[in-house]
């Protein structure tokens, strides 16, 4: 599949915008990706043509909306290579996907059990597990990392034991871009008799996870980081695990039968999908996945790897600049600081020059504590970014440095 950057950029109307009078340079893709025209159109087409509630009405529109929603579920199943479509649960995002699992595990854990997360996690993959430990008396263990921002596998091996009930680790770190050795971690967790959840929020914009080949028990991700709408997400879970977990929320759609004496629950996936979902979002997440596949993940990775190499080299020209996160395996995220300057100040100045980056702790405070810094400037590139944009960005950072020194 050939890749033409100009054609690809033309798919994203927002990229031709000016911000603060300057052409937009959008390097905050780790926070959320931009949306191609096909996705924007699909949202408005849904509301113009088939808007209705799903799984409820016999009327034509309801059936059309239900079919589109379920087709999207199948598309996502194929995309991540899940064995069954009912292993694909629609959620509002990675955060909700993880909370669904931690809530379910509350009925499975007791004092003396251990739950393991890593030093590289986003707060969404820390706090719900801490809350679970508070509820159940289980203990939270943390896999440490080294100065490069890589998890230390020798320590992981030592921490695993017959007390470990579940390991929760991200596929790719949002703050540093580290790609974790998740296949190794999944196999080791299973050897110890533990389940494992992978937070794939930062992975799905860059690669196609194969949940069967990985053999993970749960894989959580958000739609909005992969060209889809906000408020959409997926929890993949192995059928056996999803059957074992109790429902997350009670309400319409998740029941078989309700009486005041007793309620029985619907089969998968509906057991976990109480209430009217984000129907348009769920359908259009399928459109976004089609779009990403049409660009091609090989092309996406090639473009992003080039941007990472170029961006790293160009930024290192700047005196006093330090990059945090130098793992051997990393994606197109560059987190950095400049000596003596607060990241927020750089972010504010370059925003005036039309450049969008994220500054701060990136919802990963333990990583910042590890490096003893308040935060970083994070440039996260997508396949629709260019080297020319990196040049503009580097010049802007240099200018900010001059102004602030
Ligand atoms: N990270 C970032 O700027 P939600 O908000 O539910 O869509 O995703 C939460 C989440 C979970 N795990 C990882 C690894 C993430 O990166 C994120 C979201 C964004 O880095 C917004 S804080």
C-alpha cells in the first residue's frame, strides 16, 4: 500500500487550520488523535440517517442502528483478532474498561492476594487497582523501571508468585513511549497462575494488537486515540474471564429477567453494557478502524519511526535539553525538559506559535517522581505529521528557550 503524506494530511480538515494566526502543528496525539473527514461524516450520517436506540425496537431504524453497531463490534473483533465478537465490550474508554475489570475482581480477591502494576502506568491503570486493594485487603506490588524508562524484567520475575492474582501493565507508556515486552509478561503471569490486563491505550494508534497471539486475558483501549470519537472504548476479555466477572453496572439492556425478588443477567457482551450506549461512537469507531487500515499500519509505523528519529536528533541540538524515556523499543513520543525552565512555560510560548504539545505529569505522576521532575514537555507524533512540522517545532522551542533564559 503506498503512502502519500499530502493526501493523508488532506484527510484531516483540522490540520489546515491556523491557531493563534499560525499554521497548526499538532503534536498532542498521545492525548487524542485528530479525526479524518470520513469519521466526521460518519457521525453526521448516523444522526441524519439511522439514529435510533439499539437492541430495543422492532422498527426499521432501530434495526438499522443495531445492525451497524453489531457490525462495528465484529469489525473490532477482526481488527484485534478476538475469538468471539461477544468478547468485545463497548465502553466509554480505557479508563472505564479498566474500572470494569477492577470492579469485577472485587468479588474474586481477598486479604493476602497480590495485584501488580508497573512503574510506567498512567493513573487509569494505578488508581482503580489501588481502590480494589482498599476494598479487598489485597496488596499492590509495583514492577520497577530503570533510568531509560524500561521495566526491569528480572524484578518482575521475582515479584510474581502464587499470591499474584492479576498483573496490569500498559503496552506502551503514554509519558515516555516505552514499548513493554508484553508477550513475555503475559506468559510469565500465566506461568505464575495470574491473569493479566494490558492497557493498550497508547498502542492501538500505532499497531494492530493480536489478542489471541498475545494470549492476554484483558486488553483495554480508547477509540479517540485512533482517529475515532471521544467517549468510545473497548474492553476485550477472554470469554471465560468475562463470564466469571459480575456485571459492572445495573440497568436496562444487561438483564435477562427482572423481578423484585431476583434479576438474571444477559449473556455476553450485553451483561457489561447497561443503559443506552454511545451508539454513534461505537459505529464510527468501526469507521475509524477502517480508515487506519486503509492507511496501513506498516505505513503508519514507518512514518512515525522516521519522525521519532528525526525529532530526537533535532531536539538534541538544543543545549540543556534532556529527553526522558530512551528505551530501546519506543514509539513516536518525545518527553523532554530544558535545564532551568519549567515545561509549562515552554508549552505556553509555543502554543502562541501554533504548536500543540502536552506539558505536565501526563497523568503519570509516579514516572515524574522517579525522575524527580514536576513534569515534561511531551511531543507525540502521528502518521499525519511531518519533518517540516518538527523543524517549526524545534525553532519554536529554541525561541522559547531564548525568551526564558
Ligand atoms: N492518556 C495522555 O495524554 P482515556 O482517558 O480513558 O481515554 O484513557 C486513559 C489512558 C489510559 N492509559 C494510558 C496509557 C493512557 O495514555 C490514557 C490516556 C492521555 O497521555 C490522556 S491523560
